C-alpha cells in the first residue's frame, strides 16, 4: 500500500460535550477546585522522570489558531521509562480560562482506539476536543476529579508569532564570522566574531592538497561567513543551498508570516528578516564559487566554546558536481526574490545571482561526475578529518539536484535547454510507490515545475496525476485515520535519527497538497493535517516536551533545556537551562526521539582489546551512565535531555541542525500571522 495512505487510514472519535447550562452548573459546583487548579503550577501532583515532569494532559504549549482543530491528549503510560506513572482519567474534564478559572467547556474524554496501547509511544490515550472554542485568551484543560491540569496555552490568531521569531533567530546564532552583540544576541549569548584569525575562514586552505601550511596564494581563499551547519561548526555547500531554498519557499508561500523586527542587526532595514538571513547564507555560497562557475563542496572549522575561542585553521574541499548543482539551484531561485526588489543594490545582487546560476549549471553539466567524499578514508584517501557529515550525493540525488536547478533556471530564463532537461528526466524522479516524506525535496521541485506557465502541458499533467491524487486522498483521510494511527495526532511510520525533521517532512506532504490541489476543500484539510505535526513539536507528544530550546519567553513551560552543540557544551555555562545558568538560546529544534541510538562500542569492549578506547576517568564515567531512556524505549520515547560527548553520543538525540530548523520554519510559516 502506498506509504502516505498506509500511515493515514481509520476513523475519528470526538469528545462528548455538554450544554451551556451544564457548563454553568459544573462551573458552580467545581469553582473552588478549578480556581485552585488555575492558580497552581501545572506540574503539581505529577511524577518526575529523566526528562522532567511526566504529564497526564499534553497540549500545544504555544496555543492554537482560532479556527483550527484543538485536541488535548490525555495519556496513561503503559510501557517505557514513565510506566510507573500510570493514570486513569476522570469523567469530568473542563477547558478553563486563565487566570480566572472560568469554565468554558466541559465533557468526558474519548478513549483512543478502543483503549489499546499505542506501539510507538507505549501509551493508552484519550482525547478532549475543544475545537469550537475560538475566543482569544489563555486556557488550560483540567481533570477536576484527579486534580491535575495541562500546561497553559493560548487561542488566537498570532499564537506562533514569537515562536517564529525565535526559530528564525537560530540562524543568526549559527552565523560564522559574525559578532553576536548583546543588544542582538542577548547578554547571555554575546560572543565576538568567530573563525577570523590567521589561517581561519578568510584564509582557508585546501584540505585535498595536503593542508599545506605555505599554500600558494592562489589556493588561499576568503570563505568567511555562512552558517554553522549543526552542533559542529562545519559548513556544507549543498546543505546550505537547501536551507536557502526551503526558507525562500516558506517566504514565497506565506510572506505574511515574516516581518522586519526579529531583533537581528538587519532588522528595520525594510527587508523581511528572513530575506536578510537568506542573503547571509547566499553571500557565503558566492564566496564558495570559483571563477569557472564551480562551487567548493565543504569547509571544515575548528571548534571551541564559545566559538570565538576556536584557534584551529579552516580548510576547504574541492569543487564537486553536487555542490555546484545545488549552488545553481539556490542562486537561480533566490535571484527572483532579490532582482524584483525596489532597492537598486538588491536588484543588482539578484542579477549577479542569475549570472552565477548559469555559470554553475554550465560547469556542472560539463563535469557530471566530479565527486569528493569528505571525512571518509575508505572512499576518499586523505579526506579523514575534513568536517563531519558526509555531503557527497549518490547518482539519484545528483539527478534530483540537476532537475531542481533546471526548474529554477527555466523559471529564471525561459530557455529551452532547461525545459528540455526537465521533460527528459522527470519520469525518473516520480516515486513508483507513491509520494513519501523521504522524497519530499524531489516532489517539491517536480510539482513546482508542473506549475510553471511554460512547462510542457503533458509533462505537467503527468506529474500532477502521479503525485496529487495520492497526496489529496491522504489529506482527506487524515483526520479519520488518527483514531488508529497515532494518539498524538502526528503519524509517522518510522522514528529515526532526526525524527523531528521527519515530522516536518511528513507535514510538508500535506502542505504540498494544499499548495497544488485546486480543490479548496483539499487545501483546507491538508493544512489542518500539517498543523498537527507542529502541535507535536510544540508539546503534543509522549514527553509533553516542546522540542525547541529554552522557549519560556514564547510561552512554553516545558521546553528543551539542553542540546548537543559545540558552543553550548557540557561543562559550560550554556550547558542547560537552570535557575542559575542561561542554557542555550531560544528556538533551536533538537533532533528528537531516536530508537537507533547507541553508545560507542568501546563502552562494552573488553579491557585491552582493539576496541577498548574508552580509557580514562571521564570516558569510563560516561560509559557507566544510565541511558535508559533513550535506550530500551518505545520509539516515541527514545529521548533524553542530555548533551554528553563521545562515547555516549548525545548528538544522535539532541543535536540541532539547520536542516531540521529550515523545515520547521517552513511548516510553521503556514500558521503564523
């Protein structure tokens, strides 16, 4: 069965509600109890576990748009680290206003899936639906019989405005070679510009040439700027190009979601801050482009906490086909945003991007198989140590990158060569098993090409018929599927490393249906489905945890307190949010539950064996740590708030990535006003 349809098939149960007279009667009868619950900390009467309070009622801690579906999830853990905190809900639930405690709705929660235990979470669950409540304000869901309540949340049209600001500001904190002044970064996260000393970014040397300390002047390149990619400080051309494209799609689809007041140095310049941030990334891609049009593939940077303390040299990898194709795509797509601006300097910048896009395409098509595997001795001798993640692409991904570049170049120029390439190759990119989240970038470019005015009509029709029918059916079946697919209302087949990105990818499938299906009903149901995945990230999950760091300022009362990051490392003042320590800045999306997590094999290797590398008091101590969770848990509970280094590999759980971040920003943009 096709994946999207597989993950979304069943029927919906709704909460039983009461009349206004019954609401008034319940309000009068339970007024003392409800007033006490309204005034109390929602964590009161809850057990605590390795990830903080073990919630019984989970909600989107930022809130719900006025006209959206609104469902609180009541949970009874059966399997996993929190199974000792078993819970049976009372029959009397209420939605109350805060801080008054006034009752606005009562009802009994509806059991999920006949009382069966969900395999992904290990929980039994109930739903309390209050979708009809639209009055702006602050609220909580309460179980008056059991004396517990949910975290506070809001209902309104602008519940995600501050959330978006913090999510986009994560890119600002990830800027390399840029001073984080207190007035922009906050006093707790101020830092001098990093990686600008001798031999660093502005004097980068070629790793693939043997890292010569006395490299010829022609080999030393000014590659300052760009973004730290994730918890490490390395910079990857193909990935940075993807982030730029994703952010621009977010802006193109929902410009009303973005403003010019996010508190970055460019704020107030008349350009939406998302475009300022995109330009910061583009400026680095420009520096990574050689005079022949090719783009260097990767740049490795030294690490330290804070980043400005890093003293090691910076190195770059050679130009590759994949990096150059992705550069061509980013330059071409970005050119239309800047070339159409009224400001002369930005118009000129957009025109320059057009020239660069064409030059990159010309080089890549003339050099279709130039590869470089960084940090991989088995495939690329001499590359070990250059950056961390493997940025090289396989043949299929290179074809997808070339199709994407051709699509944006065709839109930019109207030239027949790009249309001909798209027409000749689109069929190889259509997934035979139907659309799934794993091909979402390719699906995006296929559907984008099908919408272009000059696209070949037969090709556009073939793309739409192949993809939209499945996406639209999945959207229409989504709400009904939830009664069996996922009590937390954001079904996903597999939890893997970076599962929070997976949730955003799954949501993107529904957003694509909303964008490209002409039926308004499909658009409405598709966006409603996508919103459920934002709710998951915002706290409607088995941990009741907002998977964004340090979000109290935006209204979250239980958000991620730590993450694996070279700046906010274990042992630093930024390691964790406490009453005394600032922790990491707000807004970073952490990786999420990962049932494939494992510590390094050296932790269990016999002393003296070749695999025994965890010697020393610190390593030995880390190996002895109890890591249940994230180990030995149901998939959706395979998470722990920790940032310990090797050999316990917390990066598999809590490391952020601008890949995750950009996908989340694009998801949230559809619901931000």
